[in-house]
């Protein structure tokens, strides 16, 4: 799919929850729209619906998110504006808990890719907030995305989990997106975190910060209320790196 000027899909994925995945997805969507003036769609595929809560309109979900995949509902009918200028939201709801079973039953390995192709006519960047775990949904994401960002807590267990994901992806047949690790929730005062970051200086770092925690209270991305903070600048730098990476990629990734 994408290069720097065409539509590109950026997936935010983690094997486990609680590593800052949704925080990353929401701040990347803000950066795409506000810093790069891209028409952006944030597609919340996580049944927990964290991204939908943070930038949604607060209206109750209708248990129709899964219906997009079974072709019972056109995705365009469920898309609505978010609280961020130039960012639309395809919200999650509890129906996504059955998505893996549905995709397995449908036996359509490229259903997500086809949906993204259709949606891509209206957007420059599509950000996917993926459910955690190695599932049928995540396999479809790996094949459909142009680039995968994987937040990793700086600890041996988290790094091992990331290496397991990379090994799994290497065994997948056919094309898959490149996967880029990002150190998330980094506290440099902790010896373990500091040592991990120094060992992998090429991995981007998102700091542990009170501004990030305030997102849930303010229901807004860090860039909206604390753009010049260390965390706000870290998200902006990461987005610039993603755009540079996309600009160097050919049509097949």
C-alpha cells in the first residue's frame, strides 16, 4: 500500500494489554491530523474501547462494530467525527469480542485489507488500535497494515514477548508489514528502564508522565493540552519518524 503521499495504514499492536497501546494510537492520530494535516481515521478494534472513550462523542455504542466485517453494515455508516479536528472515529463496542470467531468462520483472510482499501479513498492515514494477543484479528492486521508500531515496557519479560511476536510474524506466509518497537511508559529513574533504553538507543522512547495519565481525565490527546511537554514532544518525534519511514517505503512495504 502506502508511501509518504498515498493512503497508509498504521497499526498499533501489543501482545499484552497495559503497555500504552491506546495512548499511542490516539496521540498518533492527533499528530497525523494536526501536525501533518492528514485526513485521518482512527479505527478502534479493541473491544475495551479505550480510544473510543478518549476521543468519541460519548454516545452509547450500538453493538454494530463487528457487523462491518460480516458485511451487514457498511463501515462508512458507523464512522463519525471525533473530538479532534480532521480525525474521524470508527468506534469499538462489545460486539468485537466475537470478531476472532467471526473471521475464522468467514475464512476470509483479507477481509480487513479489503475494508481498508475502501476506506482509504477518503483518508490519508488510518490508525488501527488493535486488540492485544496473537489472534485471527491480529493476523489480518499484520497483513493489511503498512507499518506496525509495538509499544514495549522496558523489561526483560516485555522484550521477550515482543521477540515472540516477531518470530511469529516471520513464520506467516505472504507479505506482512514491518514491525517497529517503541519503549513505552519509560521511567529513567528506574535502573531496569534506564539500562534497557541504553541497550537499544535506536528504539523510540515515550516517557512515563503525569500528562499522559491526564488524557483519561481530559479525554484528549497530550498534544491538545500539553504539546510542549516531554511526552508531547516524544509523540511528535515518533510521528515524524513514522512519516519518514512511510516516505521511504515502496508500494509493497
